[in-house]
C-alpha cells in the first residue's frame, strides 16, 4: 500500500474529518520470535508510527504477537507462523524488516553463518518478490555483506528489484560509533554524528572519525576507537559467552532505522542515514554510506569525501573483501537455481 498522510480537513462548522498525521502503512518483521525479533517488534509497536505490524516466524509467533498486541499504543498486531502463512504476513507491506537466521557463537565469523543463513534469506526473498515486490526490504541477517546481494539477485531474477528499496542495516555500527566516541570525547551522545561506511563485518566497517564536528583524537585514539567499532559485535558475542550475539542494541538500531525509512516514505524531508545499498561509489557492488531516505526508499546516495589517509587506506584495503563477499552471495543464488 502506498503511504498516505491525512490532515484534518474542516468542511463545515459542524462536520470535520478525523485528524491523523500517521501514514497508512504495514510493516512486517520476518524472524519476529527471535532474540532481535521480539524486542525490535516491541519497539516498533511502541513507536506508534505503524498502522499494521505483521509478525512472522517459523515458530512461536502467536505468543509474541499476543503479548506485544496488548501494549496500548497505536496500530494493530497480527501473527503469522510457518511457510503457509507467509504470503498473508507479507501481502501489501511497505517495509519488511528481516532478522531471520542463526547468530554467531564465540570463535565464529559472520561468514561462518553463510551456509545456514544464505538459504533462509533466499527463501524469504523469493516470497517477498511474490507477495510485496514494492516494499522496502531491510536486511539484518548476517553476513549482511553477502545476504543483501543474495536478496538483490532473487529480486532481479523475479524482475522486481528496486535498488533504493533494498537496504542492509548497518545502523548498529553507527550506534556503537556514537556511543564510543561520546565516551571518549566527553560529548553528549545525543549530539554526536558519525558516518560509518563500507560493510558490516570486521574491517569492512569503516567509521569516519576524522569528520566528526568538534571532536579531536590522538592517532592512538583513532586506531583504538576504529578497532572497537569494527569489532563491537565480537565484544557482545564474547560477553554473551555462547548465548548468541547482539539482540537488544540491534533491536534498538533496527527499530530506529525502520522508523526513519517510514518517515521518508511518509514524505518527511532531510532523512539521512547510513545504509548498505547497491551503488557504484567504489568497485564493490554494494557499499554503505550516508543516504537520503524518501518516498521510494533511498533517494540519494551521498558516498564519501575528504577521507583522512587512515580512512582512505581502510577503504583501499577493504573493497576487495566486499567484492568477494558480494560475489559469494551472487554465486550462491546462481548455483542454487
Ligand atoms: P535468533 O536465533 O535469536 O532468532 C532468529 C529467528 O529467525 C528465530 O526466531 C528463528 O525461528 C527465525 N527464523 C529462522 N528461519 C526463518 C525463516 N525462514 N523465516 C522466518 N524466520 C526464521 O537470532 P538473532 O540473535 O535474533 O539474530 C538473527 C540474525 O541477525 C543473525 O543472523 C545475526 O547474526 C544477525 N544480526 C545482525 C546484526 C546487524 O547489525 N545487521 C546485528 C545483530 C545480529
Ligand atoms: C553485530 O554487529 O553485533 C552483529 O553483526 C552480530 C554479530 O555477529 O556480531
């Protein structure tokens, strides 16, 4: 459904249409009963921005939906479980947020999840291509550097790929960057702006610390902060000690990013967030950079400029890995046809 906003329209002194600035919209969470899915669905419900929150998982969705549905905030919640209910869950969606798939355990890389998550993401993309081809797709499932290319290739073969509507969610990297920089600089975390470009795995995560207004870092700080942002996911995996990876901070990041995409669809101006999209700003087919979000998803990809020599070296060193990870995703789709 196309988002529409209605405002109060007085047609006579005695008759006035209902006032509402909330868009008519449907947002689905695929993987809604998982570690990320549950708290993210709760935050989406609490946002009050969503008319219809459609929760889908292969197990346990009814309990999650019944529970979240009792929150007295705007919008209805529906529950859908298993492949036979997936098309109803997705039908007419404006946004589909996808945290489906297995998380890491200590000692694993995100790429170690490829064998399991590639098929899960491919299957979800195939159903999305049929049920809601015009939706914005927000991919959380790891390895993002490969799952986004997988999703793109499935949509492309179905003839329904809209480059501005497929976004890898890299918001957690930005959240970490803002948190760690605010701590280091003694800044108000609400006022810190940091762009994080590249991808979402290890050194492909590239925070542009040289560009933060008002911040001053030593060379050692730059190295240490960059490393901490790049490996923030590992910090959580280690602390959880076998119980999974980041779920709560990711729920916050995912709900925040989905809210910003909704604001863009709703016609709000100047919505800018970093996200991983198909683009030609480097030789890698997908790359994260600040993007403007508009009525059709990403309306402008801003890329990057004025890099420090440290940041330029990071980009130079990581484009090849991003190309390889994208190719691994594309090859998977090609070979499984
Ligand atoms: P989890 O195991 O707790 O939850 C995953 C959920 O996906 C489960 O409820 C499972 O039933 C569901 N699922 C599996 N196959 C499905 C399918 N075909 N359709 C619908 N649902 C399906 O895992 P989690 O901790 O929530 O993490 C989920 C994914 O998100 C992992 O791949 C993890 O690596 C990734 N992640 C990404 C980021 C990021 O920044 N992009 C951050 C954290 C985690
Ligand atoms: C993160 O950055 O926290 C996620 O990608 C999960 C992980 O495996 O680290």
